[in-house]
C-alpha cells in the first residue's frame, strides 16, 4: 500500500493548485482524481473569467481570496505559461435602480480592495464595446479572462514536475482512521495510506467530508448552460459584458475566450444530480434571447457547441448560499483540511485558497521547504500563434510542425504528439482536446478527430475499440470492421 | 517567391477537373495543392457506385471516378503537392502553404478555390441533450468505415435524409449493423429519390418525415435519443416525444461550403449558398480569384462539379489571355420559390449555365427567365425538389446588355 504525507482528493483547479503549493515543502503528495483527466467537472466548465472581487460580501473569504488571486494572476500566468488577458469587464445597466445597484457594488468592491471601479456613460461604453446595448456601465479594469483548461493543466503539470503523483480513475469510496495517526483511503482502484487528507472534491465535497467524519454540510448544485460561438464573433466582443447582477446570481453574460470565441451563458438552475450535463432546448433559446438584449450579435449560424457546468454551493438550512468554508477540524478529523462550497470565484482564487490550506496545515506541523521546487512550467510551442519566421524555424527543426492536423485551429502533428505524451499520462481524446484546442473549432473534429484517434492508437498502443473520448465507457468505436 | 499562372487549392473533383482542363487549354504553369496524402478529395471515401453517368456515361465508384482525373494529371505531369495545407490566400493572390518541408509562398496570376465543403455538426444544429460519444456526422462515419476500417457503432439511428446519410444506412446494414430508422425534419426527403430507393427501401429501413431529435441520452456512450414530431414551422410538438435506444446517431443534416480561406482573401459570400458570389466566369468579387464545385455551392452529383470546374478553367484561360474579364453588371434575382442561383450576376456577353435549387418541392411549374419584363426562356418542370440541382443553359443571343435577369416560378 502506497504511503503519503498528504493525499488531495480531487484534481480540479483548487486541488491542483493545492498540490502545486504543497510541493514547495518536502512532502510526499498524491492526488486522487475520480475522472480520467482533470477539468472534467467544474474547473473546466465555466466562463473562464478572472474575477476582480467586487461581487462578494465584505470580509468574506470569497472576497479576500479572489482579490488576492486577481492581483497575482498576471505573474502566475507568466510563470505557468498560460493565456491570460486583463481585458476588464463591464456590467451594463439601464434604469436608475440599476445605477444605484452598480454604485453599491462599487462601494463593496472598494472595501474588498478592488481598484479602478468606475461608472462609465453610454458614449464611453460604446467606445469600449460598440455592439453592446445599454445606457451606462460599471467598468472593472482588473477583471480578465483565462483558459480554464490550460490553467488547471498547468498547475497539475507543475505539481507533477515537482514530485506530486496523480492517480486518475481513483474514486474515493471510504476513509478510515488508523490508530497510528494515519488514514486509509479506499478507492475504486486500490488503497492508500496518508497522514493528511485535503478534501478538494468540488461537487463531491459533502460526500468526502462525511467520509472524513464531518457531517452536516448541505451542498446544492447550480447548473449553468452555455453556447459557444464561432471565432467570427470574437472581434465584436473585446471584453466580458454582464448585466447588473442580483444578490445571488451574476446573470447571463457574454464572454470572449482567450482563443477568440464568444461564450454565452450561464443560466442558473438548482440541481441535485451532479453528473447530468445535458443542455435543454429551452435553456439554449433562453440564453440566446436573454444575452441578445445586452449584445445583439448572437446568430444561430455561429453556434459551434453547447456545454454546461455545475457549481457546488454550500447553503444553510434556509437555502442561503454561504461563503467558502476552509476548515481544519482537529476534533472530528485531525490532519484534514476540508474545503466546502468552492464555487465561483474558485478559478481566480485557486492559488490563494491553496496557500490558505497550507497555512492551516502549518499551524499543526512544521514542514521543511523543498529546495528543488521549480515554480515555472513551459507549455509546448503553439504553431498558430507564431510569426512566419518562427514557424519556418519550427518546421526546419521538427517537420511534424509542418503537418496541420486540426484545420480549423491550425494545430500541428507536433502539438498533438506532445499532448498524447503529456506529463500526467492522460490518454483520452478530450485530454488532447483540452491541451491543444484540436476538435474545438468550427468543424468540431470533423476533420481531425479521426487522425487524432489513430495517433492515440499508434503512439500508445491502444486498440481501436478501447479509445476513450472522455470517461470510462465513452468508447468512440465498436472496433475494426475486419481483421486485415 | 515562386510565380505560377494558376494555383488550385484542393485536389478533389473540382480542383482536378480544373487542372486537367487548364492544361488542355495550354496553361501549364499550374500547381494543385492538396492537404491529404493523395489526390481525390472526398471521392476517396465514396466507395459506392453511381458516379460518372453524366460526365463519362458510365457508372463508377468514387475512387474510380477520381482516378480518371488523377491519371490525366499524372500523364500530363501537372504539378501538385499533397500533405500540404494552404495557410493563407491574399487579395494579391499570394498563397502561403505549409508542409513537412516548410513554409512556402507563391504568387499566382489566378487562384482557383476548390476546397469543397464540410458537414454541419451537432453543435451547429444546436441539438439539445447530453454529449456522449456515438454521435457522428455521416461523412465522418463514412471515412472511419471506408478509409480506416473502423466500425463506429452497431445500433444506429440516422437524423437527416441527406444523400450521405442514406448511403451510410446501406453501408451499415451491409456490415451487419442495425439501422433502426431515418428521421427527417422536413415534410419531404432532402436526398435524391434514387438513394431513398436503393439505400433505404431496398433494405427495409423506414424513413419518417416531419420528425427530429429533441434529446440525446447517455453521459459516456450514447444510450438513446428522443424524437418528436414537428409542426409546419419545424418546431417540435410537445407531447409527441418518443424514446428510442441506440448506440450511434448519424447526422446527415447538410453541408457547408468551406470558405474560411476565401473570406481571408476578401471574397464576398452569398448568405444562401454560403459560397462565393460569382459571375458566369466563376470569378469571385476578388479579381483573378475563381471558385467552383462544392466550395461555391453544394452539388447533388459530382459530375456537375467536374463540368462546372471545366467551364471555370475555360474562363481562367480567358482571364490569363486578356488579363481581365468583362465586368458583370447584370444581377440575377430569383423569386421566393428559388433558394439560390449560381452565378449570381453576369456580364450579358456570354452563354452560360444557370444552376439553381428550388426552396421547396414544386409540381407542374414553369420557370421563366425574364429580362426587362420580357420572357427570355421557359423551362417546364413536372416535379422539382430542393435535393436536385436544376440547370438551365442560357444563350448569349437572347441576353440584353442591361437589366436584371429575373427567375420567376409560376405554378
């Protein structure tokens, strides 16, 4: 049975950030992930917005950790080589009541430490986003956008590079306290022994908390649906455009992605099934209609895909959404850190959350620093983003850079091969997709999926019938037609 | 920068026919650029027969049809590059390509766009529901089966009665899979009658009209779908939902001309065809850039693609000879019974072939081609369906230099 100093349950953006930060210490760390890759749940299913921190109650952990995360995001993005644009964002209003709401948001934001929040008039608004409809707006200059897949993957790869072990397809089934101050963690694929447990299970946080012996947290899912629009629409939206939010919900917005698409959504529906990601027709229609009031550039001809995500929200007995809960409950579960209700702004706040976790651990134990820790991570070179000269040099050095596999996003064979041999050992089609953007363009893999499936078969020696798209059971093919 | 008289983008049926015809016209400094490792385009995966009846007066399989042109290309030593992707085409007809040997830039006197089309996807249709594996477009399923020896599923339902979908229904059945049904949202089939007979009726596969897929089930592999009846506005009717088990859903719901490169070159597109707006020379809005085949408008038969590309080659030869072509100032204006026409405008100085598709099935109608309120030409049609392309030759003698050409249907 493998023994660890710390096991992190859940390899999402928070789990992976925690793994990476914890690796600054001399500890044997493992991450147990129930899916076949990271980013399959909440961390990969969101708007990709780096929030400023004005939307959260003064004094809350959400506010504090979000502002901290926003402030450092530029530096972190550079360190981990992930896309980040400090685009700013606008909350667009029309009525006097909405103006008062925005002024209250500014007050709250300033108390939270958010800088530069101002009300802009219609003229200024239209200078920033000509296509938007509205009388005035709150401009938040520190807001931005990132690629949630690449960010989470970068954190995980950097953690792995610094010695953290990732276990995929390992769903935790039970946790037992041992007399020697260790825990035994049972999973669907074997047992582990560990001194520390970090519950960063996202949607599963309530379940894991119960297994650790801390019961009573009520977790509800808030499901949001999205539509992705063709890159043609990107130039019409330089920054995220939101309506004026209500107390509990940010409203349906339009957001540019770091790759130049536009995403429309999300709506918010309370759900109890945390594995259903279907998008109903009426929700799609509602998204398009609602967002068109803000930004009338949504045409069905530009739809390329839809998706949904579920946020884990911790609610009290009255159903009121609570702050992030990050606790070290020494009485009920010593040497555990329990992360409850890590919803938005979890992406922005992931690293500050991670440091908070380690601070709580350090109050109980002194860790030796890991002298070999390297905070930097380099992604492979992305052909489409290079200058002509660099492209020529890349191909001269490696002809695989001359073979375009994904025609829509201009992804080369070299990049696909790099992703197939990723440091985490992920071997699904979505693993390649999240790492390269292949199959994400307007033809949705019509051209490249076949080539990529074949490369997975050849490079990793996987049988045709065993190639998986995303999850166990998501086999792409029935097999070969004939043995030849 | 290497100079070429003509660069042809795409080595499928349109590109090959244009290349061979240009060569026969004495234009030999040409280059065909193909991103696959062999010439032939989509025909390589169309292993069924029925190609060539119009062009060669015999029935051929797709690869055989393509080979006739490839043989000519090889015989004449027409230069082509495979495994090469065009990265950009400029308004100045500078073409940048990428391949394993590097980035290369050419300057051409004329560029022929022959990139073909791509399939509409589930995302583009906005089909609701979960996103399991097992949902394939018909052409992708065809490529898996015919080029990669890969079976995509066993228990199959097809949405859309496009020709590729019906051909795949037969192909699946022949390989031992069960094709439960074909559902079509329109009140009429969208593919050719011969395919309904030869691919569905002959194998006992039912075709249901005015029905569409309204939900998709399964969070890993597809487990089933929900179909619903639609009203005359094609909206699903609540209460008509029916759940069906299947492990594979094939989409045959339309083709979109692949014009990303054309747009970058500044070529103006027609919102109905999704292809370039062209004149009778197949010249686009950019001087010296021409388009033919499925990149221009989706064809029903490959024979017409080849014949169109051959006509295009004739005008490219004229263009190179005279350094320009007469301006097309006469618009062609179809009425609402016609979905689109190609060309969309003409100079009035040449005979040309008018291609069109009706926007809904029509019976016992007359298509009148009028100019300045005078009927120039009349074509009687007993039966017209959107699946079939209608071609009407127009002679230059009957055309006047001014006045829009109107295409009017009376029933």
